[in-house]
C-alpha cells in the first residue's frame, strides 16, 4: 500500500478506516479533521491534508518520530495552533478558530503544568471555579477526582511535595474533573521512569475504560501506543502512514516505514519474480528465493523490501511450498532472562534478529553455529523498497 495524504489503511480514506477498525458508524464522529494543513513558514507543510475521524469514547494515539506532525495536530485540536487551511470539528461544531478555553477540552502535558502555589485540591478546583460552579459541587467533584486517581489523602499538599507519578495523577485528575468532551494528552508519561511509566499506562487505560471519555494521546513510544490504544495513527512527514487497531499496525504494516517504526523488524531486499494469489516470490541479492505476502509487490521485476518480525521465525523447515527456509549463522547471543535474542547472518544481512525461548536455547545456538531459519509466507510482507 502506498503513502497517500491520508488513505494509508484498507478501505481508502481515514474515515473509512475508522469505521472498519472500530465497527462504529461514520455518521457522527466526535472529532473531525477536514483537509487540515499547517505551515509555519508559508512553504513547508508540517501537516499535509489531514482528514481524520475520531469516534466518541475512543482512545486514539498519534504516534511518530519527532517532527512527524503528530504534536502539531494535537495542538491544533487543543487550540494552541491555528490551521493554515481546513477545518476541525468537535461534536459537529467547527472549533478551528475557537480559543482554547471555549473548547471544553481537558489537557495533560508532559511537564504537568500544575500551579505550584496551590494545593492539590485547589489545582483541581481551579477549572471548576473558572466555570463558576457552586462551591458544594466543586467540593464533590474534587473529592471524586482525587479518589479516581488514588490521591484522596493528599488534597492538602502542594505539587512540590509530591512524586513525579503523583503529580501526573493530579494533572490527569484536573483534566477530567470538569467532565470535558475530549481529553488530550501530550507525551504525559515521558518524564517518568520505566516502571512507573508502565504502571501509569495501565492506570490511564483503566480510567479511560471506566469513564468512556474520548482521548487523543500523543507519544513517540511505540510500546505505550500498543498498550493503551483503541487505534493508532502512525505519522511521518506530516502524513498518516497507517491508522488501524494496534495488532493490525504491528502484524500488518502497510509500508516499510510503519514496519520499521513499530516493534523490531527484519529486512531483506530483493526483486519480485512472480505474483500469484496474493503471494509473491522474491529473489534476494544472493539469488535465494523468499515467499511473502504481496502487500506492495504487484508486478514482476519491481524492487521490494521484505519485513519479518523476529518472533515469527522458526528453525524447523517444512516441505510447504509457502514456507521459506534459508541457511544462517549465529553471530551473537543476547540473554534477556526468559528468552534469547539471536543476531544472525542471513543472505546478505548480518543484523537479522530472532527471539528464542531460553529453555529451548541454553545449549543450542552457540555463536558461530550454522542453523536454518524458516517462516510462513503470510508472516513475511513484501513492502515498498528502502
């Protein structure tokens, strides 16, 4: 599948992809980007023709490297940036020129953005008092929000007296306390250590599931996106390369960028020699043949890059015509507790990685040993050449 401005998913447009991935109707999206473009210098487009629909109650992650357009898209939705052209709609109403404070959107930043001179409870009460809610209701909402993030006993403390994880919980509670139509999160866990970050990923996911609030989440952390999201939109160069369910993004990348950006990926380059029934035969530079799903391989003679995940590779070849078997040599063993990562020399590649359960590999697969690797054609994808 080739890159287009936003048709990088089965079914054509992102709108179609949205309905297919979630099973929801496209008649009433909660958030819409309609032909949105953004440039800062009048020449270079940071976001290119963005057409995107987000359903009510969905957790959508915008994932991509720095400069890919994901954060700019989020900032336009929040109101901190204005689209150069196009429209953004929330619950059917255009908000592209509406100031941030009138959008009814909660926001969670990486640096928490808490008021240091206020207590935790006062931080949570602030967005409610701005909305001129009665004091009794403010107290009830603050107490409920603190309970939701397990900080009921810390309402009287100031942010400086809290740990990073506690501050992030306060920021999350403040974004949710006024029941916003939409919650935006801009790399909110980036400042936390690995263990706490993983804990907060699950906590945010559980809160989302219990409240049913619509969340748009920005990160460059692929594991975070796979763990938390209903759908993932993978950005690069201002374009959504693919938008889909997390397992489809990982197992069925539509192009080489997505395959390489999401998870660990083995690549082999070659030329398409035959295409039949959705399977192609690819000739490697070494003359060996590999069978693969013909994702972007349509005509004999065209170059392609093959993508194979390390966990899809085995060591027991069969006689199945749709299975590829190649000779390899073990270059390095990397011990990771429950499994080994083996770096192999396969064809002309010397960075070919395979994951093996440690119980099966304690004595086998020593450095320098010759082995055979194999995989099914359906687990190998012939994509655009890189």
